[in-house]
C-alpha cells in the first residue's frame, strides 16, 4: 500500500512539473494609434505612420508591480528600459510604416499582425505572476511618449500543445495609444550656472 501511494505521489509530481509553463499570445486586435489621436475608434493616426515602435512583453517581477521605465538604463542591470525587478520576456522593434521585427513577426502601420509566430512560451516556468505590455514611440528619450497595459495574470500551468493566454493592449472594438511622456532633460549644474551668469550679464547691461 505504501509503495502504491508513493508511486501515485511520484506520478502526480511528474504531472505537475510537466504542466508547469507559460504561453502568451501577444498581438493586437483593432490597432495602435499615436499619442495625438483623440478618437480611438474612427481616428486615422496610426502609430507607425509617424514613428517606429519598441513593443515589450514584461514580467512584473516578484512584487507584481509595473515599475516606471527609465530610458537611461540601456544595458543596465535589467536592461531594455525596465527598472526594479521587472524583466523583459520578449521585445519587438518595428520600423516606421510597419515591417518585420527581429522575432520574425510582421506588422502593418496599425501594428496589426501580417504573419509570424505570436506566442511567447517558456515551458519551464512554474511561478504565478503577472505581465504587462509597454509600447514606446520611437527610441525612448526625453519628451518621447510611451504607454503600458494593466497587469495581466497569466496561466503558469501552460503545457506544450495547450491554448496560450490571449493578451492584447487594445480591444476588438477600440484601439490603444501611448498616454505618458518622459520629462524633458534636466540641465546639468554647470549649464544652470552658465544660464544664471548670462541672465546677470543681461540685467547689468540693461541697467548701464
């Protein structure tokens, strides 16, 4: 009896390990607008008409929080503009006008899929958690626009051959757009000092 129970336990353990994984189908349904668009249903300002795009699928880390991006952190501890314990699981860089990304997926100017494998999979992942998508207009930097989706709780028991989670930034009836902007660059102290001296010189010149 004891051996039978042990065998059943071992089978259950193997089954749980075999089913541990994550599979996410990340794509769009309606389309992605640029930050200037006011009508996300009837608008005509496709993001890729005016900008290139960096499109990321990001694991929100153990804390389950989408941390604010930092455009200075290229190649940093986490890299790819993420901060805290966030990790970029997958990234697509799409040129202005649309085209094929490095992962082999192809997109039109609305970032609607034209071909390629859309699933991100990791069959060894077994930890519950959340992901989110972040899209940048062009290369992140001062004054550039970006946006991110709400957190999405993924199925951590995905198995090969199963149905991946569907995760879209937009919906079947309305588009999506970046809504946040990085601040302008902050002048360095030396630059501020020079500006101050220039202002004083102008004041003295006016008085004389």
